[in-house]
C-alpha cells in the first residue's frame, strides 16, 4: 500500500535525512521525500498498521531533524 503525507521541512538536506530515516523504519518498503512539494510518499509492507508505522516514522525523522513535521491523518 502507498500513501502520501504532507510534511514540513526547512531544507533539502533535512528532507534527505527524513527520507533515509523513513526508509529505515520497520514496516516501510520504500519512502520518497519531495522537498519542493513538501510531501512524503510511503510504501508500506503488506499487513502492517500504516498509522502506527507512520508514528514510528515521525519519531525516527525527529531524531535526525527535530523541527520537521509529518501530518498523519
């Protein structure tokens, strides 16, 4: 399953750090951050709870860029 999320990040380097943090989260198959669009596309492994995985993605992203935000609906 793929989903898109609105994000808030200040620079392109920080966006790259967020992308790597998301990709390294258990349950995430792939993630792509578009700094210009302020968007993160996430592909999840089959059978996972997307909302719970995204909470973990946000925690991991905040470790590398503490003032970033991911808007999880």
